[in-house]
C-alpha cells in the first residue's frame, strides 16, 4: 500500500473550502421516543492544505460528527436532523 500524496495548494487556487460543514445536528433514538442530541450545530470549513483537529471531552460528539459525514452511522437508531456538508 502506498501513502497518499501530500496536498499542496496550487498558485492561483481558489479560496473556496475543500470541505464545508454547516449546522450539523445528529440525534439518536432514546427512551420513550425522545431523541438524544449527540451533535448540536457543528460548523467549520477546511481549505486545501489545511488540517483540522476536533478536541473535546469524552462523549462530546467528535466521533459521531466524523461518522455522520462518512455515512457510517447506523440508520435504524440515528438521524442527521439538520445541516449540510459540501466536499469539493
């Protein structure tokens, strides 16, 4: 397996973000049909060549936010209730 190539911005490249997440909200099915809100209004942009680290306490929604963007959350018990993600 080969390592991925480094991402280098080109001269005159657009300032448009490579990934833009706006107001992401993720819920899980809870007891008595009450939703458990795991992610509440996450918004960020990543430009070409940039890195982003999510930092927070255990249970703060870091993994859930990443899994939701990848489409890897279990559909029977989770739902993206709001927000958008655009990858260019």
